[in-house]
C-alpha cells in the first residue's frame, strides 16, 4: 500500500446549531456549522435529504442556488432561504 498524500489534515473547534422547523411546503432538519475554514460562510446540512452546502449571504442571493444545492422546488427553497437569511 502506498503512503497516503494529504492535501490537508486539520482539526478545529466548531459551533453547530441543530434546528428543525416546519414550513408550508415541508419540514427541515438542519445542522448549521460555524467554522473559520469557509471565509465566514456556514456549512448547512439538511439531515432529511442528506444534502449540504457552504452558504453565505451572497449564495442566498444567487438565483437557483438553494434549489440546486438541496434539490428543492422554488417554493420549498423560498422557505429555506428566508430562514437562512436570519442565520447566515
């Protein structure tokens, strides 16, 4: 077996918020991790769909980004986007 080549192998303290809410369209169970790694953006994991994205306020303004990242309809993404504007 050859020696493993790491691009990076770091550990850091993070803060994770777990939040669950029911929108008009669907339920969201999220883990929102704050770290120094992503230039002030947050790692947002949807535990129901096993999808995640690194999100900042600029990403929330990007048309179609939330829909694509979380495989959501326009209405579902609107609910998630409204919540994330409060958090990010």
